[in-house]
């Protein structure tokens, strides 16, 4: 190991105390980057952030089919495989994410919503009657981005703004109170050829992943 060289202009005969202080500062500044404390601190912060992100991403372990609607988390059945995109639940079944339960009650196709003076579909309206239950302890608003109709070819359709206005009991922008199920409708305007095999993609109100429901359409 080479001996540490004194800093430029170092003169031990001038002021021994000042010279020693300057030499110490120079030696500290000359240390390799990996021996400096700030790098260890930065590394620790990065590790903490990674742990927090991983914990949040883990959520509740995926969607789970619920065997009853008692409100107890023990009524969930399975290991997080029921309600996935490859194994969606069916109409009439309840699926639970980390903080939300969803039950699709009914699905119909309509050319128009809101009666003869209502809104006519550009393609065909898929009207989904859905029950939402907030399983947490704080109120959350159900927004349109939390529900998508996914066609068999993977195309995703958002709820139709005009259709939601004319439909009765729209769920969009409704507040979901804790432990208080609310039933309403979602309206999607899709090409008629896209309805067969379509699924409803539902996002957890608290960011705990997505669940899928086979709408049973042909």
C-alpha cells in the first residue's frame, strides 16, 4: 500500500495544529468513493425504498373468489388464482382484492340506454350491474379507470360517458363507504363483434391489483 502523500502546499513548520487539520481533511477527501459515508447512506436509502415498493406491490396476494358475503376475510377461498385474467370468476360470483369486493349481478346488451330519448350506442352497449363493497376503513371514490371491458383480442374499453349519464344508478364517481355494499351499473359502448368472450377488469380501490370477471357474452 502506497504511503499517503501530503496535500499540495503542505508545510508542517508553519502551524503544526493547522497542518495536522489540513492533512486530515486532505486524507478524507482522497479516500476511494466506496469508503465515504455518504455512499453507504445512499445505499441504505435505496435498499429501504426497494423494500417498501416490494411490500406495496405484494398487495393481498392477488384476487380471490369469495365463498359467502359475510364480510369476513375468512370467507375467501383459494390461493389468489380465482379472478385472474386466465381464470376469471363468473357472473354471480364474488371476487375480493386487497380492499374491495366485486360481484357482477347481471350483464345485458342494449342498442340504447335511457329510454327512447336516451343515448344510442355507436356499436352496442354492454350494461353491467355490479355490487361493490369497500372492505377497508376509509371512504374511496369509484372512478371510471377502475373498470375496463377487455375484449377477447385484448382491446380495452372504458365506460361510455354519455351512456353513464343516461343510465340509472351509475357507479362512476360514487363514494364507496366502508363495509357498505353499493349496487349500480357500468355502461360500455363496444363494437358488436367484440362482445363474445369479453371480460370485465376491475381494479382494487386501494391499489391492490386487478380482478377479472367473465361476462358470459356471445
